[in-house]
C-alpha cells in the first residue's frame, strides 16, 4: 500500500469488505513504545445496529478496528469483516 498522509484520512468513510458502511474514521491509535499503528477508531453509522458488528468498541461506543484488517484506502477505507 502506498503512503497516505493522516490528514487525508480524517473523516473518511469506513466500509466493510461486505459493503456495509461502518461509519466515519474518528482517530487512529498507536503503540507508543513501537510506533506501530494499532486501531482505527470509527464513529459508527447511526443506522448500523451495533450488535451486527464483530469489532470491539470503546466506552464511547466507537468501533476499534485493528489496522491489520485494512484492505484498501481510496474513496472509502475498506476493512475485512
């Protein structure tokens, strides 16, 4: 995957590989000791029932999607479901 500036990802829509719109990218977490990206933090789509998503969520109800599940970044960020 080519390099992409973080500022270009802010507010980008996130879609599952099955075509389900998961929501909008809110933030990205990182392991401070290694510098590796850890999770995409996604504000969930209001119409998406949370029980249909297998990703962990934080206390604010945002989905935590491991960066390793990212398949493509174009018009949408596509993640493996």
